[in-house]
C-alpha cells in the first residue's frame, strides 16, 4: 500500500514530515493561550460563575424521581422551580452580602474575593406525563430536595384486527 495516498496533502520540496508538526504545536499553543484567558469566566463574562452551578444528585425508584441540589448560602426565596412540558428548571440567584443587607461596599478595599455571585439555571428533562401539581420541593441547610412522582404507565392494550369490509 502506498502511504502517500493516505496523507491529505503532500509537502513541498525541502520540507520533511517533522516540519509539518509545527502547525500542530502552534495550534496547541493557541488553544492553551485562549484556555488561559477564559479560565474562570463563563459565557456571560462573570468570573467564577462555574462555581455557582449547584451540584445535583438524581435518583429513581419505582414510584418517584428524587433530585437533591446543593445550594450553600441560598434561602428558599432565592430559588425558583418550574415544570413546563416535561422540562424541570431550577433557577437561583446568589447575591452579595451587601445587596442582601442594602449596605454600600464602596469604602471597602477587597483584597481577595473567591465567592461566586449571580444567577444560575439547571434544566432537567423528565419522563413524559409528569403532573406538575404532584411535584414537591423542600429546602434545608442549603440542600434543595425535589420529589417527582412517576406518571402511571398505561397498560398494554391488545388491538383486535378485523376483516376489512
């Protein structure tokens, strides 16, 4: 088999195959540079919002689906849950202490701030037929627990085949 037929391009005279690797190295360096620039930034440009996204556990039994989401520093009033067309949306907002208290922080010199603030969304696809009125949610010690009863499965129905008229 001719290996040159498998190469997508042929190097011009004077180039050896090891010279082609320069482009791969350049590509990796550019990727590394952009990864370094965007480290700690989300699509919205707010530093650290990736830390704001709550970690969740989803478990299932024969009768229900249970979701537990860690939301340290949030209270019940900071969390909204909605269910529309089998899509569960958990929305929350973590505000700075000054925003909660109504105090001004202009006179403070911040030396280090690693805490994350802002709005987050978690969206989960549920099985079809979930009754929104049966969903229950509780929050205690920074953990949101959502219990979703599974919809009743319809029993298989045998359909009789009749003779065409």
